[in-house]
């Protein structure tokens, strides 16, 4: 059994290496592929990945349905399985793709949760700026909202990605695509304060680290650690705890559109490849206008 398990893990490793070389996918995307395939392999128990037929795939989908997995996560799983079995066919490990005719679940049209501008202000003002960690957190929140960054993009920033003189940050996005984003005065001020007042204290004896944002141990911040901080600040600010890692990114895009920015500019700032991905925020903006009209108009 252990040898079968090791063979499956070897196949998954080969697949991950292959798509990394061919597509240049981000670490988070590769991790998602690996997680989907490893979970499926664990569920199979006595059957090897290359022995899977359509029936096992359908049985696994039923299992996930009973466990309460969302349609979106199941769609992502099927995308992972399709790519994996296509890879096995290309390497002549199997002849038929067991996922080929399995349909993905229909995804509902759900709008992302967006904070109001007042809520964003409360969240950003929550850190205790009398302490180095508070200055760091304030700088991170300011930059996240000012530039619409993904959490991974924020965490991966290096001190050399920041140009204080020009007020720009260079971001490495999905697919290893770079983009330059203006920081705005407030984010620039807080980044400057962090660099001059807090980063050196957090760095301690770890003088070799070039990561922009550091933990209290002088090492690079992690996604989990920062998101824990965001949830904490949301809690003490009285903001709904249903935040996602993208909440401030959603707010960035929606608030820009509310204040007259054009969709193409927002697309470039977010680093979206397709304009259709950005268009969800126009619907969010419209919905916000409807809610305000209903709440405040005498005949709403």
C-alpha cells in the first residue's frame, strides 16, 4: 500500500513540475493543484490514480457533496483532475481521461463582499501605531487598500520593490507578470514611517532579510499571520467577521469605480488578464447604488 501511495505522490510531483515549467503558475495555484490531487488520492485508498475510471470520479463528487463542499471548490477540483489526467495521457501512463465527460457544477453569480469607505477607515485605523508591529500592520493595510494587492503579492514584496521617490510599488502578479502601481500619499507616508521607525527594530539580528514586511522574529511575514491580524482588527473595529483575504482588494476596485475610474484602468491596476474578470465590480457598484437609494430615498 505504501509503495502505491509513493507512486501516486511521484506522479503528482511530476505533474506539478510539468505545469510549473509550461505555464509559470504561482506557488498558490500549484499548491491548490497538489492539495486537490492529494485529497483525491487519499480518498481512493486501495485504487491508484492511474487506475481511476469515471465511476470513481463521480463517487468522489457525491462524497464531496455530502460533505458540504461548495460548487466553486468542486469546479476547481475537476479542473485539477482534467489537467492531471491529460498529463498522464501525454506521458502514455493511461489511454482514457476519466474526467473528460464529467460536467462541472454551475457556479452561482455571487457578488464579492465589499466594505464601505467608512468601514475601511475603521479597519485601517485599528492598529496601535505606538508599537513597531502596529506601524507595520498600518503600513500593510494602507498599501493593500491603496494598491488593490492580493495578499500573496503583499507578503512577497521586497524592499527593492518600493520606490519612495516616485511613489510606486512593483508587484509580481499571477503568471509572473509585473505591474507598477502608484501608492498614493497616505500609503507612501506609512510605508516611509515603517521603513524609518519600525522595520529596523523588527529586523533585529537578521540583517540579511530583504523582505519588506517582517514578523516580530525578523523573518518574512506569512499569509496566515497577516490574515490573523486583519481578522483581529476587523473584530475590534466592529466589522462583520465574514471577511475574505480579498476583501480590501474588492473594496479598492469598487471604490475606484464609485469615484469615476474607468474599467480598463481598474483592470490594469488589479492585474487581471481579462476585462470580464474586472466587470464583476461594476455590478457591485450598481448594487451599492441601489441599496443606498432604497435606504435613503423617501420612495425607495
